[in-house]
C-alpha cells in the first residue's frame, strides 16, 4: 500500500523540479531554519525536495511563514 504522504511528496518534488528546469522559479531559503521555497511552495529543510535544489544565481534568503510566526506571532505573513 502506498503512503498518501509519500505520493504528495513525490508530486511536490516533480512540480518543484519542473519549475527549476524551466528556470521560472526563484529559490528562497529561510535564513532561520533552512526551509526552501520553490515557486510558492515551502519545503522543510529535511525534505528530499529541499535537499535536491542546486545553489545558483536565483537563490535569495528570506524567512519562512513558520519562523515568521514564531518571531512575530499574530502578525500576518507578507
């Protein structure tokens, strides 16, 4: 039996890799926890998707929604 979470992770990985191949997406890395945002989707730092990206000129550092909420609880993430 296939774990639904594994299927979701596989689809997210495929989507992220397609975005990177098309060079349409910038990669944003959370300076606090290391999570990676590709397109508009955040991946935890320990996820296979986050581990598969390659650093290049499209990388920018930012803060992820989870870390933002820890630092500024109650403030809406931009």
